[in-house]
């Protein structure tokens, strides 16, 4: 089992180059199924979930190549007949595999995709995905843990209003509508920047797609695809994670390769907490922030405060002079980092979807357990600021979504290493 060892209280300084977004890359790879012309995807993060999606597409018969050194993926499915099945073996480890459902269905008129099942942070149902695909004319059955979807005469454009906001469902239905006959209007969409990156990609491939307002998008299906080259956007959650690392433990830490206008909400909250930052268009310099203030945050769909940054912000709240509150409104079980942070000396009380963080607390290194992707990185952040040594178990969670985390931190003078036991 791999572990991370972090020796705290080292002052960080230097530059962290942010990688491409995992959550933009996954739907873009799924959408590659639509197009038999040449596809080049640049700025791809080398993280486990992306590698799993790569293997899933390869398993389906996609002619896909991943150049790790150049961080590029090349796909050329000319005259390739892909299998329309996404097996449990892939989807169980990477739930986002469900995102190929819309592609397979609209391209081949049928799809057999494993139900993703839940994960540590919640039951993760897919009812909204299926609701939208049915509105486009899909016939859907659930059998032996698989979604069996069919559209013998192809999907047809429709007017759909999502019952609630879902990132994955919005992506799945937008992709499905891209080859549907006629025009689709989607309302109450999620509008995360990663979804905009997906619609940019689809537009370059020849899909007529326009955002009519913040949560409404119009798609005119078009089966004539074009070759495409596309750069994946930066990972805004990785950027937020390292800004918080800078606030916790840096003299001066530069976060580079970002587009700060995508981080408005997060930066507003961090400024209110007293994080000192010099913000320019494509980079942020985080300065030593001694006087962290308590705050109340509620996680919301974009442009609200992102649930994927909740665990990391909680660590910063342990430094604040006073009581901070977090209301987790997106997932039903996303406080599993709390018992681990309390073992490190945090004073955090959780009831339902509310956590109270009593600060300031000096954290002490301890042996802790990662439970999910963002909880695991919050334990690394806590280790950076804690006295003594922290040992983080089950780092495979971290490797799903952070590219070379310890290498990036080590380069900025953190005392962090990976051990194999
Ligand atoms: C995406 O997950 C992200 N994953 C998550 O990031 C992120 O936390 C989440 O969006 C919210 O921003 C990827 O993009 C690969 P949702 P997704 O559908 O699409 C409920 C990370 O750490 N829901 O917006 O699964 C659901 O249970 C990951 O990188 C239904 O009820 O999120 C949740 O409570 C974690 N029915 C809420 O909606 C559905 O059919 C939002 O989920 C779908 C979702």
C-alpha cells in the first residue's frame, strides 16, 4: 500500500504549474466517440481517472493513443466499429464512465453501460441522466446492474428542463443531443467551466451549440463531424487546493497556468478569510497569511462555492480565530475528512450536512486515512501545517485526480515523500 509522509511546518516558496482539468477531460474523451475524424486533445492531466477512461475507450475499440510526455491524446476512429458496451470493471472504479452513455446511444442507437453505483461521498444516482435521455426518445431498461438504452431510429431533439442541477447529466444529454435529429433546448443545466470546455470541443467538431443564458443551452444535431484539436482547460480545483496550501504554509507561492476569472467565487471567499494574494490574469501569488478569519460557506452548483473545494477550505478554517461553518448542499456524505482532521487536533463538530470548525487549532501530525479524492488532499494540506509527521494511507484516492502532487509540493520546499509498504 502506498502512503504519503508529510513533515509539517516547512515554509513553501516557488511556483506550481496547474495541470489540465480531470473533470473537463473525461466528458471530452466520452464525446470523442461521436467523431470518426482525427481528434487531438492537448493539456491532458496524467491522473488515474483519465487513464481509466483511456482504457475504457480502448476496450471499446477506439483507435486512441496517449502521449504521456506531451500530455496529448490522439484518436482516429475512421472506419472503426466501436463496441457499445461500458463494462462494470471500468465504471466501478471511475463512476464518470457513465458519461459515455449519451455518446454511445446517439452514435450507435444503443448502449449497454454499467450502473456506476455509489461511492464514499454519496449514493450518486443517475436518474437525471436517464430522464434527459428518455426525453430525447431513448428506451431505457435496467438489468443485472446495467443500463440498456436503445434508440432504433436515432434520438430526436426535444425541449427538456432538468428536475435538478447535475453536472454529469447535463454533459451526457448535451453529448447525446449533438447527433440527435433536430434541435434540443436544455433548461436548468449545470454550467461549470468544464461543461463550457466540453461545448467548445463539440462546437469545434461541428455541433451547432449555443448557451442562451446561464443555465440554458440550444443544440442543433449535426452528424457531419470535422477533425478537431482542442486544449483542455486548467484544473480549477487543483488551483484552489494549492492556493489554500499557500495560505496555510507559504512565504510566497506562485500558482501559474490558470485563468483567474473562472475562480471568482473561490477568490472572494479566500480574500474574506484574510488570504493575502496578488491576482493577475493567469497567475496568483499567495503570500504569508497570518490572520485567517472565520467564515460561513455553503456549497452550491457553479458559480456557487464548489463542493470539490470544501474539504480543503475546512483545513484553512482550523487556522481561523473563531467559529466557521460549512453547509454541504451537494453530496450527502462529504465530511469523512472530519474525523481524520480531529485526530490531528482539529475541533470540528458535524451534524447532518453542517460542520462547525472551532479555531484556531494547532494541528499535530498523525497517521490518517484518505477516504475520497478531495478528503485525501485535505489531509495533505493539514500535514503541511501540522507539527511533526503525518502519514496518509490509501493515497490511491489522491492519484485519481491530482497529477504529481508530491513532486509539485517538493519543488516548493515541502517535506513530502511517498513510501511503499
Ligand atoms: C461532478 O460529479 C464532478 N465529477 C464531481 O467531482 C463534482 O463534485 C460534482 O460534479 C459537483 O460539482 C466529474 O465531473 C467527473 P452531479 P457528478 O451530477 O456529475 C445528485 C471530484 O472530486 N444527482 O452534479 O456526479 C448527486 O447525487 C468529483 O472531482 C442525482 O440525484 O455530480 C449529487 O447529490 C467528486 N441524480 C448532486 O445531484 C443524478 O442523476 C450533484 O451531482 C445525478 C446527480
